[in-house]
């Protein structure tokens, strides 16, 4: 039997065998902040914490040492820390929330534990996010990656992760070496060293015969290796994929999918490889069939082929910085969000035939949150969407404080297909055309210069969020300002 036939379903010798890397900047945000302060990203205890007015101290990223010392994960609250930020003293209430005996009774921390936490707390850096800085570093990392393959062979998976196809680079860099995997390892080492030397960042890299294997190599093996590299070939599928201790360690399988697979009698990746693919498709749809192929190490995706999802809706939401009691203020924010929705639709060349509005009641309110949607004539017009959003709000609003607002344009269609109205007069048609031309001109000016280059007077009103929101990147501060200083 062919040595690549590792099971009864697939002949791996027929599968594409590329040289794929999956690189991940270790603790990206936290590492960049360390580099900015001439600190070692691996040995420094540092946490990037958003103190934006709507987060109450949200942990966005933390260094490996911070995670190890305090047992913390990303995306947690300041109140979850084992120490109090302001005083750096041991957080007794948090300890008692998480440390109980088998009877649910609280356990007392030892003096040694308290001393350990407080000692590290005094040496810990708590810094605000600087999203523009992280974007700048992403560009610098990508520029280095292009030294090893063409930009067409690089697919950015996230702000700190990228796939690289270096198949055509193997013989260019190491023509005297015949073993492709040795070539891959040496190129990966060169890449790691260059990023560390030029940017001060440590990079973890998974290597594989296809994108799936490279990603799994990084997630499950490279992160735990001292050299921060790992390889999975087709020949390694039985020993490195089928032996993963948890199904959720596998790319694309979360707790919900794991439960659905468990109901089918599948409790391991090995069992998934021997499952009936037709049954998986019947019970889980196409994604079930994909899990079957992936469990067997099969992935024929091409790094060159960029996936561009077709949006079924455009939406945005925000948590307000305080409870909004005045209806005038609430409606101002709704109008601003409706305008952002209209801009997004026009930029995407889409029109919405349904508008949904969510207005979340504050904890202090005695009224319920509002959820309402309505089918409309397809539009991307700012005023039409604003008027309808306000109409929907007034239909349901009965008073009370508001803390969250969300708006969504659904049932999208191409803006090249426009429904003609038999009831629209010539004057109304001319007016609408002028409005569309005006909106297009405003969009172009904002695209060229800045969104805030053209503002409505209402943006200066109390309660307006448009200026604040447009200074954010990814919902967080673009750079460090005077009010957001390090707490170190």
C-alpha cells in the first residue's frame, strides 16, 4: 500500500503538497507595547487595558508573563484581576469569588500567595490600547514577509496572523538543500530572526503541506516549542491530528459543534475521521462535511484565492458612555448610526430592504429594551434611513434610560437595481437625484480627507457620539492621549 494512504478514504499522494507557513506574532498588542518601552516581551508583565468610557477596564491583550503569573486570559474585566489597579493590593473579593472548597465555602489565601501577587502587581504595566500603532506594526511585519514570498502569496488572517505560501521560494533561498522540509524550517528561522531583529517581536510559526496543517501546527505545537516552530506533514496526520486531547483544539470546532458531534457518537478527532460523511452532511450541513475532510488533513484551499464574504446585512452598535435619559439625545445617536449605516451601504454598493433597530434599556430603567424591524423600499439614502429609524423608535419607546443602541440594514440588493416608483412626481425625482449627488460628494470628500472633515452642527451637541466614535479603530483608541496614561 502507498505510504501516504493513512486511511481508507484518501490517497495523500494525490493531494496538493505546498510549503505553507502560518505566522503569529506572540501576544501582539502587549509585545508591541513592551517594545515601545524597551522591555522584553517575554519576561515583562504587561496588560493592554482599555479604559474607554464604555468598558470599565477591559483586558484586550497581555504578555505571556502576565498570563502565567496572574492566571488571566484576554477579554476579561479589571474587576477580575487578583489585585486592585489603583493600590496594587491583593483583591480579596475576587479571590473569594473564584476560590471555594467542595462545599462552596470560601477559602482563605495564604500570606505567601498575597505577597506573591502584590509583588508582581507592583512590577506590572497597565497600558491603554493604541490601535493605530498596532496597524502600523502589522504593515511593517507584512513588509518583512514580502522578503520571503510575493504579496500575492500572503493572506492576512488577522492583525497579528498571516498565511504564507513559500513553495516557489524554497529553491531560491536554499538551492543546495534537497529536503523541502529542511528548506521550510530554515526560511522560517530566517523570518523569525528578521522580525525579531528589526521589530523586536517574537513570531510563532506553523509549517504544513496545506493551510490547515500549518494552522494546526501553530495552534497546537509551535506555541509550546522553545523555538516557536512546528511542522505537520500529511504523514504526520495520525500522530499529530488524531491524537489531539480535545476536539476544541481543532481549527473550526468550538464547544457548540463539539456537542453536536457528541450527539452523533463522535467524541474525538480520530472518531470524526471514521464517521459517515453523508451523515455528517445531513446533520450538520456542508460544514459537517468540511470537518470530516479537515480531520483527515485535507484542505485544498489556495492562499492566493482571497475569500470575500457577501454581506447579508450591514450593522453597527454601541454601548453608550452613560445612561441616556433624554429622548432628544437618544434620537441624535440613532440618527448618527443610521447615517453610518447609509454610508456603509453606499460604500458597499448595496441597498437595504429591511431596517432593524435595537435600543437596550439601562439597568436602572423600568422599561424593556426595544427590538423592531420593518420591510422598506430598497434604499441607501441617509435621510430615508434616519427618518425610518426615528419612526420605529417612537413607535416603541415608552420612556426610561437607554444604554445600548444597534441598527442593521438587511435583505440587501445591488444598488444598480433600483425600483422605480409610479407615485413619485417629476419634482420629487429631481429632488432625490440631487440628494443622491450631494451624498455621493460628501462621501468622496470624507473618503479623501477624513470623516470629520464634514460635520453636522449636531455633532457638537451634548450626547453626540460621532466625533468620539470616528477617532476609534476597532472600537478602541487609535493612539495614547493625555487622559490615557500608563498605570505602571
